[in-house]
C-alpha cells in the first residue's frame, strides 16, 4: 500500500474519532445536575462552620495518695521547707534460726548505718500499729504516746541519730513478741522532733548491699540473731496547705478536673483542643531528662494527662485509664499546655468515658518533686482554660 492511500485512510479515521468525541461530550453536558455535583461543585456540599471557643473547666481538685517512696537507696528523716520526712522500717523474720522462737531475748537494737549523718538528730521511734509492705499507703496523723518505743538504755523516748552511734535499742519484750508471735509484728516509724530546725539525716535503705538496716538480737543463752529489714520507705508529709492545684511525688498527689464537653455538639469535628494551666512561680521542685539525644537533665517535671477509668479517687481504677499525652514542664515555663484533640473528639463520640481528666507525674513514687498550678478560683487570667476549635458537619445537597 502506497503512502497516498495511507494518508487518506488516516484522515478518514481522524474525522470519525472527532465526531464520536463531540457526540459523547454533548450527551454528557445535557444530563441534569445530580447529588455528586457539577463541574463547579465537585462534592455537591457546603463546608461546616468553623468556630473557636473556650469551654468551661470546673470541679478541679487535688487527690492525695499516702504512698511513700520505697525504691530509693536512701532513707530520710527530718524537715525541709515543705515536707517532714519520716523513716518507715519493717523488720522481717523469715530467716529465724531453728529454736530462736524458744529463746529469751536479752537485748535488741535496730542497726542503722549513720556514717552520713551530720550533727545530732533528735527523733522518736514509734510502733506503726500495723505491718508495712512496699507499695502500701500510710497516714501517720498524730501517733499516740502509747505507740512510742522506749530506749531501754536511757529509759526515755527521746533519741538522737549520730554518726558514731549505729545501734538504737528497743525493749527486749517487744522483740520477743515479734519473734514468737507473728501477729504482733509491725513497722517502726522514726519521726523527727525538732521542727524549728530544718535539716535532713540520711541512712542507707535495704536496697543497698553494704550498710542496709537490720534488727540485731542477743539471747540469754549468748546466741545472736540478725533479721533484715524487709520493707522500708521514706514518707513525706506536707508541712503546709495551699489553695493551689498540686501535682507531686514523694507525697503523691494528682490533679483532677472536668471539661464542659456537653457544651459541644456531639457531631462536631474537633480540629484542636488544648488544656492550659498557669504555674505558680517558683513552685517547681525536681529534675527530668529531656528528649534530646543524648538526653540532658534539667530542672523540670514530666507530667501525664489521662482519663481515669473511674472518677472516684477511692476506687483503684482512678489510678489507671486512657493516657492522652506526656509533657516536659521546665522550671522556666509559666504555663503548661496539654493537647487533647483526639480525646475530646472520642469523648463526644462516646468512645472514651466522660470521667474527667487527671494529671500525675511520670514514674510516681520514685522521688520528691512537685509543681503547683492556679485553680479555677484564681483570677480569669490565671485559671485553667480549655480552648477548642470545631466545625459543624458539612451540608450535602
């Protein structure tokens, strides 16, 4: 086939294709507009109205959990500017020698490695009234005089922790009861008494290999027994109250508050939601690691915002729940902000319980730290705020 014939056939094919395309286009353009939209309105809808609004924060309060720090390598007794430190010791008798329960105690003493103690620390020893297991909550309150442990050498209740004095006697009859009658065994509280003088004495805890505390017993048959302290802790008790919101560790406290999600339409699309709290100046105590590589320790505190499984602080489920976000609050900051966009959306959808929100420190019950925030009773410029950006559903037509 020569080139003339090829050009003629190509021209005929192109003409037929062009005509078919125009017919198809004309037939489409004559169809009525449907719900999928036209060329100028591909979705056939109008976007919802976007609005930014503050929603009320209310019912803010602080819940305290009297759980002492039980994992540190040091035990502390004394006062600092904010807390009274009390040592808790639980003697154990799992390593009683054969026949110890039938022996008679002549002398008993608590052994404390006081090599780090500076000066002379006035203290009293008390029977706690119950056993202590690490993780237990403890509320000392006012210990009655009937629980005081007499110094059998001086016949007084007044004692002094001193560097050169590692043994602190307890009555032989008390040790005798503990050895023979397991139901009478209880913890010892070592309480500081000179509250006009702020200072701290430190002794090694049971976690250390050398210098850990124990109960030393001499029997009338000249045999001896050494019984380790099996549980111990430092209990921190606040010396003063405050109207502010406090998140703390050592003396574990969590902030609980509610956000007026009912003021939002349940079908709202949540674009952003942020909870902001103002820090009380110079209230932060503690250090934390940054997220840098390598991490750097700074003056600060790591805080976790979560929705508790129960809004009742007496319910153990209050301590667990849906974690929302963790933030590092540095000492130089005057506010802290928690992003809670997904949490608010899921509460509106009913996927998360509307149990309010709680704030705690990360790794609770490990070290002394705290921060104070202004509560809802503060002036408007300082009170907690929650700002939410939402939009109404799109209007399809």
